[in-house]
C-alpha cells in the first residue's frame, strides 16, 4: 500500500508556534461562522428532515472543497501543506528531484558539518511542531533539501578534513559518530587553527545548506503572515 503522508518534527521558536496555533484557531472560527450563516440561510421552517439532511450534507461538501482550494484554512496540516507548496514554488524547488543515495536522507538531525541555524534555548528554537504532509510533497521537501545542499556539504567535509571541526563542533560530531568526546577534542586541539579567510569560506558554505527544517519553518512563517479574507 502506498504511503499517504510523511511526518516531520520541526524545531521552532515559541513565537512561531503561538502564531501557527492562533492562525489555526482563527481559521476554525471563521469556518464555523460561515457554516452557521449558511445553515441559518438555507434551513427554513417547514423543511422535512430529509431536506435538512441534504442541506447540511451540501454545506459540508462545500466546506471540504473550500479547504482544498485554500479558501478555508482547514487543519494545521492543511495550512502548512499549502504554505510548503508555495515556499517550494517561490524558491524554484517545486520539481522532480532524483532519488538521493540510499540512507542519505534518513539520518536524524542536520546535514553533516552544519551548526544549528538558530540556537536552542532562550530566544531560539524552544518548541517543536509535528506536521504531516502528503507523502509526495514530503518526499519532494527531503529531496530538494538534499540536492540543494549536496555540493556545500561535500565542500564542508573537505574543509573539515583540512582544518578540523573545531573544539565547538567536535563533541557534537563525536557523539553522532559514537566517538569518545575526549578523543575528538584531543584531535581537534592538535590541528592547526583555521585562518580567518578559511573561517569565512566555512561560513559561506554553511549559509548554502538548506534543511527540511529550514523549508518548514519558512512555510510556517509564510502561512502565519498571510491573512485570510472573510468568505461570504
């Protein structure tokens, strides 16, 4: 059986989570007001039970169509799904991507050699959001992130072979690779320090990395910054 959805767990700021939840609530309230108004308009005294049932069914069907078209927000997954599609189109990433090498997109965390784009803790990504995307869309997100970042990731690996990860990165990489932290720190300390020019090259390469989290956070920001109009 074909998979129908793909779940992502995304680290976000507290403000982004509040904005997403507030947007979902506002959309739900707007939808409920519209449904109540249509029922008041279309269900009149004297109608048979069968006629009332048919009206309610037609209203539900129209709500479903309006959710699919984006006139109503729908669920939180619906909201993020539409925003992800828009984000991919805006970035020119909404296309067919080759399948990555086996296991290349299955590793947890960020791509090799990249630091958090925003630190955890106060002022950073203190919350998490779980969203389910249609499987094909989720697969596109993962493939786009992999192929967009591939060249920069490989260049960062070469950079690390030359200059090492540094004492700030070494413990994190050691933990991921199941290497004793003490050994990683000793190895990092024994390498020559990277000059400023090399550090600037590393920062430039890091800026070219695109993660699935980057795409989803951008989509959440897009969804919460685009207000919906009342539907009549």
